[in-house]
């Protein structure tokens, strides 16, 4: 599930399956806070809800890769 802009602070949220995050983490495909979160997961962990916040008042939309 992906959302459109939620409010003035949160741009998007997405539900990420733990098993997929673990797989991408093991293949060194993550960085930043998401990598830190994935380091503590196993395949049986609950899903993770990723919040993407705006940096400032200007918003730049970029294409993101899907976890498969």
C-alpha cells in the first residue's frame, strides 16, 4: 500500500513486508534508517510502515524501485 501526500509533514507512507526487507538488506540494497530497521528484522517479523517526510517546503518526486 502506498499513499499520496498525507499532510504537510508526511509525503508518503508504504507498508513493507519484513521478509522482503530482510532479503534486500542481505543483498546490501538498503541505506539510512531503513537499513538500520531491517538489520533488526527476521523473515517472521511484523511488516514495517515506512514514512517519507518532506525535507523542506519544496517537494521533489522521484521514481522508486519496488521490492520484489
